[in-house]
C-alpha cells in the first residue's frame, strides 16, 4: 500500500474520533435506522463465504477487586498500584462505538456497568440504549461478577447471575439477555457450572484457563471446540449440554496488537513505515490459529485486563488493521471483521460440524510445569466462611421478606444479593486478592448483612409483640464458630428467635457461649424450662486472637420442631486433616462434589481427558480437587481422605498479587476454627444422608437475639405468635425451595426456584418425580398466575431456545434451534424429576 493512502486512513480515523456529540448522535441515528438491524444474532455482520473470517472481539477483563478494591478500580484510584479506571473504559468505549457503526464491544461484569449506568445523564443513556439495540454494545456473561467455579456453591452462582440479569433485562429488555457465558479468567472450570449455564439458556461458553497439557493435546487434535455434556442426569440430556470454546492462548490480544496510550496495552500502532510489516505479522498470527480449527471462522480477543481506558486510539488502530488486511483479502483469503462471541458462535453453528464431547471437568488447573493452582481451594478460609454465612442469610432474608404482608425494604435485599455476587468473584472467594481488598470484601458483606438482619429482626420481634425502640437491642452472633458472642456476655435476659429456611419442620441444635453454667436457664415458647448441657470451652479456643468475649462454657440444647495435621515448607504452612480407615482399599479412587451439587469421580495420578505427565513431580497438588465446604481435598494414600483447612505463605507466588498470603490479626497469625461432618457407611446407604446434610450445612437457621427487660411472666403474656410456619405442609425431604424472593420489578409477584436434590439412581426407591402444588404451598397466599422462567429468571421458558450442535450423542436430526422444553404444568402442579431446578414467577394476592 502506498504511504499516502495509509496517511489518509490514519487521518480519517483521528478525525472521526474527535467529532462533536451532535455528529455522533446523527451518525448513530442513521445506523440505528438500518432496515432489519436489531440486537442478537440478527445484528451480526455478514462473513465472507469464500474466505477465512477473523472475528475481532474487543473486550476488557475488569476484576471487581484484585489488587485494588471494586470502587478503586471503578473510579481509577490508587493508580500507583495498578493503572485501571473502569469508569473511563465504559465512557470512552461508548464514545468510540458511536464514531464507527462497524465497531463492537462486549460488556461482561454487570457490577461495574450498573455503577457506571447510575451516573449517566439521559443523553448518554439514550446513546447506550441505541448501541445495545443495534448489537454493537453487547452484554456477555452478564452476572454481577465473573464468578469462581471451585469454591462457589451452586445456589450462590445462580444468585450472582440473576443479580446481573435482572438489571440488564429490566433496562434493555430482550437485548439485555446474554446468550454467551464468558469465564475467561477463573482458575479451572466446573461441570456443574456448565450445566447451570445451559439451564440459564446460554448457547455457548468461552474460557482461557485450562491445564497446559490439556490445551496442547486439544490444539494438536483440533478439539478446542467441543460440546460439554454437563447434565447430572446423563449424557443424553441435551438440556444440560453446552458448546464450549477454549482459547488457543490467553485472553489477551495477539502479540503486537494490543494498542492504546493508557494501561497495559502499549503496542506500537500503525505508521507509514511499519504498516506492511504489521499486516504480515497479523497474518502470521492468523496462520498459526487457522490450523487449530476445521472452520472458516476464528476469533481473536482484542483486549486484556483493564484495556480501552482510552478507547478511541485503540479502536482507531483496529479500524486501520481491518482496512489494511481486507485490502489484501483477494490474495490472502483472509477477511477481518468486528464481531462478538455470539456472532462468532452463530457462524460456527451454521457450519454444522460434528463436535467432540466432554463429560468430566477442568480441575485441577496447572498453568505450566510445577504451577498447580490448587491452594486457593483453601486460601483465606475466614472469607470463605463469611461468604457462606452471607449466602445463607440472603436466602433466609429473601424468603422472609417475600412472604411478609408488610411493606419491607427491598433495597436491603438487593444490596445483600449484589454483595454476595461480588463475593463470588474469582479473586474474592478464592482468596487471591491483596489483603486490603479482602478486608474490603469483608466490610461490604458485613454492611449488607446488617441491613438484612435488621429487617428480619424488627419484623420477627414485632410478630412476637415486641418493639425495638433501640436498634442495639437486636443483635446476631457471627462468631459462634469460635464459641464467641460478645453481646451475650452483658445480657441478663434475652428473647432468642430461630428462623428455619428449610421447607420442612426441623430440630435445630443450638450452641451458645455463656459465662458460667449455673446462671443460665432457657424457656421455650410455652414457658417450659428446657434441658441444657454445658460444655467447657477448650483453652486453645479461648486463645484464638480474633475471639472476643469472656465465655467459659457453651450451652447446648435442641430447639425442637422449628417450622419450616500440619506440614511445614520453606514457602509457608498448610494445615491438613487426615481421616483414615485402614480396612478400606479404594485403589486411588475417590469422589468430590461440584459446587455442592454433582459428584465427580477422581482417580489419583490420572486424568480422563489428557495424559498426566508430572504427577511424580507434584504428587500432592496434582491430585488436589475443590470441595465445596470451601477447602481442597484428596486421597493420597489407600483408605485415607485429607482436607486442607488452612494455609499461609511466607513469599509471594509471583502470579501478580505482589504480596504473600500471610494473614494476621492484631500482629498474630490468623487462627480459624471450623468443623467437618464425617459419616462411614456403604454408598447406597449414605447418599441420602449426604444430600440432606449438604443442604442443611448451607441453609443454616438464622439466630436473632433481642435484649428483653421483662420477666418470664411478661414473656408468656406477649400476644404475638411464638411459633409460625409459612407452609401449608412440609415438602418431601428431597424437595427444596432453593430460593424465594419478591420480584424486584413487579408488585405482588414472587420468584421461586424449586429443586429435587436427589440424583438419578442415588437413593433406592426415591427416583419417582416429586409433585409440588404451587397453589397449596404457602399459607395466606392465593396464586393468581404462574409463568415458568429460565434458571436465571430473565426470560419466560416458552420464549427460550438454544442452538443445537451435532455430536456423536446428539445427531443432526434435531432442529437447529430447539426450545428449552419442560413438562406441562397442570393446575399449578409442578413435577420435579431427579436433579431438576425449576424457576417460576407467581402472581399472588393475600387471603
């Protein structure tokens, strides 16, 4: 190409970026009025049938906390730590997209987008709406954060995704419904996560991080694209399967093509002198990628962490790249186009290729030799515990508010749901952020918890006939795991309420720290003195640095029928607990859970998808897997199970954080206290117990305390109800109300998720479907209408469909697009088959 032509292109790009807002708006309106142009697959650019089409996907991976806090990232603070300003990214991306109608960008983390959205004026919001409607600004992923897949519980994954979905669909309608899951940075990938994505209606899933040997084998065999058969009900269930694309390398732009003047990307742009060399360099990248796929389409991710902080110059360079490469298309056979992951997926689907399948998962993840990412299964156990507490409280509080006939603050529920979503982030619950960021995560969760607890407490105690004139009368005890509750030390009389979030009557074991055993009595709702046991608190527990209070004993009682070892290394310490049964020969086989739901078969020193070549070099970490009690675990010797309960590192691991994972409290190393629940028995006898106990450990009862000035007689004379159930009758033991909440946008509407917690064939004589009658489920509620929704609750199921893929399991006789069908409801009766989760929107009134 001649220098004068290149100079004119570069000049034109610069001028386009500097046009006035009025010109931007006029140009945009013209583009928006193109006949037939809408969001979604219909807005995709037309590829060249006779060419190799290179889809350029402009993106920025924005962590909701890592080296800086969420707010520091958003506002661009503390740039001496990391140059990152998310507000500026979205600002300049919107401006740059308006300049050229061919440009596209994907937005992933809804937490950041919504923070930005609430700061915009009507003019900017109108422009953003038009960009979304045209498919040029596309929401991908869409969860409140990009969640981790190892330490997260499936209920919290669903909640995180739904928190983002709700805001997007409420503002942008069907154009705010993402079709692609985008998990490019989590450190390994879960089979249950893939299953949940399929149930949410996603057509595809893309990610970057898999074991380096697995990646090389897949590249050699052209298996970077596959269908992940992730359903817990077997491989024949297409509803739990999802197209999965793995990047040939990291999620960064090809070397030499990450442009910009701010942030990570500082590659040299196009000049008159280097233009030919850069085009040839890009075509080399294309040739390296095209041999990995049997397709006329490849995708390049054009971005990295916190890129496009000044989006205009980056897009200007991409404009030039597209123009220069396409000028040579007739001789190279390469066509470059701005695209999105959904448009790339649509093009792949239209090729109707037969794809390989996968039925296991992508754990553990090793990025290179001697670099296993397994310690994070246990890292920062205090935050992992805090997240579980907050997630359980969220489900209880949402239930309570949903069924209350009083007008309660929905904003507090939304705040807690969002902060629980932030906690799922792949640098939050994993414990891979800086210490100050971890502290901020704790603070955000605690503040949101307090709001929800206050709402529940005030309402519950009012139902008892008590009023809370002083908010300090109400308190909770978040450190009961350390036998500590400072507020109990000074209280003389208390009213103690237990809220049971499970859909059946339960007996609840209660342990409370007290000063002296002989001074405590407890009376039930009828005034009867209860039988108590007192257990002296071990001295080791009293010495925990983080523990407050003066309790010497724990009192234990059962609230009946509540309605509804150490290994020292030069790098640090890892504390493990080993359980041994010398009579058991397991031949290296053991099972772990996937996000608290599916069970995954493991075999020591083996992988089901690729050859493990360095198990002898890393015999421990290569065999560690996530356990959703938020720990890592394995079976390294016959008849043994080990769980890592705590870890600290004396040195930074060199993977970006820049500080050691070495937690302290007031100058002393952090001590944690937890529990393991162990059962020994035959598998078919223990599966039911495991399922029920897993639910019980997640859906813990909520304890609320209120300082009470009256006497026992005053308590007995209170006119309020002391025992109350919201259910007409208990549900079967394998039925669960996974979540229940008021619809955030529609009055007098509930959103409920029902599930069958048993897997197929797990429990003898329990394979029969469960039938739940929604009309006869809750007291005082009349059901006026029911609509089934997708798992993410952002689309009626009857309006949901997914792309079909041809594999050895699913043949080409399927329709190219198939509905997400379910059994038809009859008179509001819902059938729950094995491992079903079904979501409904219920219009209701009180009776």
